[in-house]
């Protein structure tokens, strides 16, 4: 499952910071700064899989969310070094504030080809 591969990869990359990546925001605790991975679609053609992942960067300020988004984009550029990933391309990124929780958030959308 590509989401788990990217989750583990980002947590390894983020291990030098106090920031963690999740598949969903944890219940009971509301981490101030974190990354959330969401699969928004996938396809397969001639046994080649692709997935669209939205990676959301939460921060205490818009600047912090934007900075974390830039860090995530840099890490994702290097995701092709993973044995299961053959291509990782940024589709778009933008401000995507969480109005329900009233939190600053950026979202970067990636197209990933994987095995």
C-alpha cells in the first residue's frame, strides 16, 4: 500500500524534528504541527500502478504550514530513491486551511508511480 510506504518514509525523514506524519489526525490529541497523508485516487495500466496522494501540512501559523509544505515537497522529490517508487511528481500545492478545526494548513498533491 503506497500510503504506508510514504508514511514510513516521511516519518523517517521527519525523525530529526518533532513533527510526525499520520494517515489521519489522531483522536484525543491534536498535534499542533504535523503532516497528514490522504490517497485521493489510483489507477493501473499494463500492471503499472499510480496513485494520487494529497499531503497536508499543518502548522501554528500560515508561515509554519508553508515551511513544512516546502520541506515535504523536498522529501517527496527524493521519494524515487525508494525501491517501490518509480516516479513522484508534484501536481500542485496550495493553501488549504482547515476551517472546521480553525487550523493553518497547506496541501501538496503528488502523482506517484509505484510497484
